[in-house]
């Protein structure tokens, strides 16, 4: 019987998870780059939350099913949408106070 040591097992499962997940820029994303994407309008909190939830689904729930995520916040998308509204409202308020009448 062939026994696999822990290091080989972890390497083989990480490669399987990588192969199953579609490549995307979230792999190399930093907090700064995500904030810049939101400030520029390329991304929103809701779009990022959706992308991360999809990624968790692809690697943790399907595909290699590594079961690394114990629980997902059922309100994640609603919370992200509220943060997007707050960001828009603050930006609108900042624009209206930038030029006094």
C-alpha cells in the first residue's frame, strides 16, 4: 500500500484546486488594488463579493471540494450592495460640498 506524506498530499490538492478554479485577477489582488478598482468604478463591492462567492463555489463546494470554508455569510451580497450605496452617497455629498454656492 502506498502512503502519501502530508507535504505531497497538500501539494497535490492545491494543484487540483488551482486547476479547477478559473484563472482570474483575484489571485494576485491586493487591498489597494481592490480599493482602486472600486474608486475607479471598474468594480463594486457587490461585484467583488459575487466574484469571491463564485470562486469559493468553484473550489470549495464543487471541483476539488476542499471544504475549507466553514460558513458563508448569507447577507454578503446585501451588505456589499449597502456599501456600494453608501460609497455613492458619500461621493455625491463630497461633490456637492466641493464647490460652495
